[in-house]
DNA sequence: TATGAATGAGCGTTCATTCAT
DNA sequence: TATGAATGAACGCTCATTCAT
C-alpha cells in the first residue's frame, strides 16, 4: 500500500510537469527543471515514470479523467435534459477557466503527436461519459439525429474554442455571454 | 526582387518544416533534418530566417493566411447568407481534409506557447476576414446577436473538432454527415 | 560463523554478477540488476561488499582459485610428468568449456584495468600451483630450460586461445583435435 | 576527397580514445574526456562516428588491421619457412611491446562483449593473413597437420600471453628469452 | 549567397551508493 | 541484517546556431 510520501512525490512531479508544460511547452520543460520544482532529485522521477514521454502521457490521462469526471459532478438525472446539458456545457467552460494550466496542457497534448501514442481504445474510454451522455439523448429524440461522435466533437470543440477566447484575455465573458454560448450550442443540437 | 531560386529555397524550407512538424512535432524536427529534406545546407536556412522559432512563426502566418483566403475562395456575396455560410463552413472542413499536414501544423501551433509569441494585433488581422464575415451578419440580423468573437470561436472551434474526428480515421464522414454538421452549426447561430 | 542464509545471499550475488558480466560486460551490469537477479535488495549487496569494484574483484579471486584448484583435481603425482601435464592441459580446456561464463568473466577481468587493482603478490599466489607444477618439471629436466614464468604464459596462453576458438562456435573441436593441441604444446615445452 | 584537417580530427579522436581505454577501460573513458584530449568539441565526435560503440569498434578494426599488416612487414618469402615464422613470431611480440596501448586496447576489446558485435566474416578477413600464412605451411608439410584455426589460436595465444608477461613489468625478457619462446612455439608446431 | 564542419550548452537518462526504516 | 526509495553526479548524445571558406 502506498503511503502518503509516495503520493506526495508522484503528485509533486505531476504538478511540476503540468506547471512547466502549460507555461513553456513540452520541449522547454526539461526533467531537471521538473525535478527542481517538484523538490526531488532528477533520478527520483524515474522511479515513478519510465521516461519523460511516459510521465507526460500519464499526466494527460490523469487530468483528462479528472476533467471529465468533474463535468458531471452536478449532473442531476432527474432534471430535463436541457438543464442537464446546460449544466454540463457551462461546467466545461468553468472548469477550464478555474484550471487554466490543466486546460492548456490538455489542449497542447491533444494537438500534438503525443496523442497518437496513446491507444485509441484508451482514449475512447476516457471520452465515453460524454459520448454516452449525448448518445442517450439522441436515442430519446431529445437531440438531433446526428452520429454521436460528431455531436461530441461539435459540442466539445465549440466549448474549447470559447474557453481559449476567454483565457486569451482578449475577451472577458460575462455570465450572460456564457448563457448565449450555451443557447447557441443547444439550438444547434436540439431536436427541432 | 526575389528570383525564382530564392523562392524555391525558401519554399523548400517551409515545406520541409511543415512536413516534419506535422508528423513529429516541434521537438523532433531538428534544423539539420529540415535542411536535409529541403536539400539545402543547414546554414542556408539562417540566411532566410533568424532562428528556428522565427521560421516556425513565419510558416504559421503564411499557412494561416493561405487557409483563410481559401475559405472565401468560392464566396458569392450575391447569395443569401445561409448559402454563403454553408459554403464557408464546408470549405473549412474540406480544406483541412485536403491539406491535413497544414491543418495539423496550424492546430499544433495554435495550441502551443508559440502562439503567444505573435502579437495579438497580427493574429487579429489574420482572423479578420472571418470576423468581418460573421459580424456583418450579426449586424444585419441574419445571425443571433452574440459578440462576434464568441461567434467566430464557436464556428471555428466546432469545425476544427469535426475535422480532427475525420482525420483521426476514427470516423468516416459522408457528405450527408457534413450537411448535418453544417445544419447543427447554422441552427445554433442563426437568428431565431 | 556464517550461517546458510549468509552463504546463500553472498553466493546469489556472486552468481548474478557473474551471469551479467559474462554476458554484458562490466558496464551494462548495473548493481540494481545484480540485486534483482540475486533476489536481494540493492542495499543488501553493500552489506557484503564495500563497492561494485570490490565485489567484482572478490568474484575474480574466488573463481580464479576455484578454477586453478580444479586443474589439479585429477593430478596423480605417481604418474609420469607427461601424463600429468596432458591431464592438466586438457582439464584447462574442458573446465572452461563446461563453465563458459566463468571463463569469459576471468578473461574479461584479466584483460581489463581491473587486474592491476589487485596486488601482484595476491595474483602470484593464485597462479602459484601452476607455476610450481611447471617449475619442478624444469628443475627435473623433464621440460625445456625456460624461465618458468614464460612457460606458464606459453601454456596457459595457448590454451586460452584454443578455448576461445571452441567457445566462439566457429570451430567444433573433436577429442582428437584436443589431443593434437596437447601434443603441440607438449612438443614445444618438453626437453628435447 | 578528405583534406588534412579531416584526417587530423578523426585521428585525434581515435588517438584520444585509444589512450583513454588502454589506461582506464571502456567505461571509464567518457566521450567528454575523449573530446578534451582530442581537442575537439563533444559534438564533433558525432560527425565522424554514430556512437561511442561505433567509434570503439572502428578503432578496433583499424588497429587490428594495422597490427596484422605489421606482422608481415619483414616477411621474405624467399627464406625458409622457419626463418619466416621466427620473424613473424618475434614481430608479434616486438610490435606489442613497442605499442603497448594498442596491444592493451586490442586485448581488452577481444575479451569483451564488444567483439561479438562485429560480424564474424569481418573478423575472419582481418585474421586471414595469419591464417593463410600458417595454412600454406601445413599444406606443404612444413608444419604439423593441425586444423589451421587451432594453429592460429595456439601461436597467437601463446604470444599474447608472453607479451602480457613482459608488459606487466613482472618479468624482463632478454633477447635470448625471446629466442627460447620462439623455439618453444616452433618445436610445438613444426612437422616432426 | 551558400556551405557544412564545428561548436558546446543542455538534454534525457543511468546507476553506484546511501540511509531511514 | 535487510530493505528499496531516494539521491545527484556523470554519462552519451542532440541540435540550434555560427563562421571560415
């Protein structure tokens, strides 16, 4: 059984790598700096991870999982789907705005050759909660009859883009902007 | 005035860098390899570009410009806006599918710390054709009254995401899928 | 007095190091791997040996001693010297062929800078049985009157080389080949 | 065509590696030290050699070739074979004594796992002059009818061992000792 | 302009050794 | 004794960049 110290070290390494990559990118985040920021020796990282690449991939899976879990944190299946979707959509945006480093890391990873080093099956599992959420709503004719994969892409892609806009500092979104964004998405995907 | 040879060399360098980065990412695309693929000496690259970063940024601007120009290639201002938008939306997707390397490069760049090294003003200029296109349609009440920046983010983000789905090989989109995607977007953004 | 467990551990460490070095050489035989193969913790090795170098040197001395003892296992001082020498010479070759790992280790060590870290006096003691064996035969005029050290070098060197030929797999020696090898050596060193 | 400077650099690297390995062994001869001794930058070595291992192997082949060529430098095919062999045998010893670093390097290499990384065919070619020299003498019935490979092993092995004795400083060989060594070998291999 | 050998700082990683448990 | 996580110096190697030609 792992003790607290173990968790501390591994988590410190994850945190340091996240910090660095989100700010400087993959290739300006040397292991030596990760070690320094995590307050461990360089060699220690290699007790927990085989290589830099493996560390980065493990970090991606961990953060992606956490992120997706959080999207459904407030999901109330008793509510009408529209409400549930609204909560989900706004949560996507709010989570990212509250955790910009994690968002930047995830986007950077997902748009790099790293992504293709992770087996598709594993990626599917990560995404499956979103996929299931929307697929069911297609099935119950609450949502437009579009292939669920396209639906997922549409919804997450538009949200990502809006998040980037906000995080770029170029545009400060008010809550009514968020509401507008939600409706824009909803009116696109809902059953006519 | 630049002669043909100059163009050839510079273009060969651009092409080689595009090839490498789209496949292997920024790191794993050494200048020596670029030189080899471009069939020039390593030093030659530095006659055209101050540094690797500058070359990469110049490539981004060049490709982004070309890409955006192409989106309006078939724009017919005489047509109803819905038709024009349909053409624009499908063109976004088709251009990317026809030029996957360019798409991958642009996405990788835009989701990396490189992006923030380019002045915001310069980026705005690049995006302005899309911005103007949609802003006018908001003004003329064809589109929902949303801040144009959000609108641009929504439209391009959803398209990007759908393109990645297609390019990933995970899902083969038919032309009716594309049509569905267009309607999904359109129904979201059109004036109710 | 050492208990069985001690012997087991120490021997397991020796065995693991032998295995690794004979196959991969001194470098490419990390202590962590020795520990793994010996089924002990890395730190445990340092209870038995001060350092990697000391372990390697101790292994050399141990194996060299064992090896030389074995050469005289069947020595029958009642027999004519020629017979005794024949037995000795063939035993050198057979021992090595039966224990190739030990042979490779010993040769690798003896041809490396490690050898010179062992005091010459200690090495002399190890070799002395062979030295005495041949020196006496020079004294009794059975062997050519050559400085015994040269004699030892000649005999052991030719045997080593023949062993390597056999172990390389390049040449399969029959028993008549071995007999020929013995005669070649014998005719060289015997008193005319 | 390679200019002098090229030769100088490559040779300086070879020389530095030889110097270091002969004295400290493979794993205490870091590339950084080679670079320093050769008076080139660390990276420069990698223009000439793909890796440390490749450099070491190339050095082996180069020195082995040179060494074997030298053995026949004074060969006079007009002379009786016994004289030719005497010249060859003493040359083996003298060459090594004059070039102890090269001898140590070659022995260290030949008794390490490095040797097996060189294709057997390539090694055969290197040895073939010695092989041919002795094989012919077996054929013409000047030498004992032993498989030539065994003969080569016997002759070179005994010589190597005698060289090590001399270089160890443990025993100073006079020219009459050398003469004795030659006769010991010759009487062993000559046709009775 | 064009070359490509040369540079050397800096990278990812290894591994002999230590020490708190 | 025995453990094995932790250390950090040192390794082999890469690669953006320079400069003599």
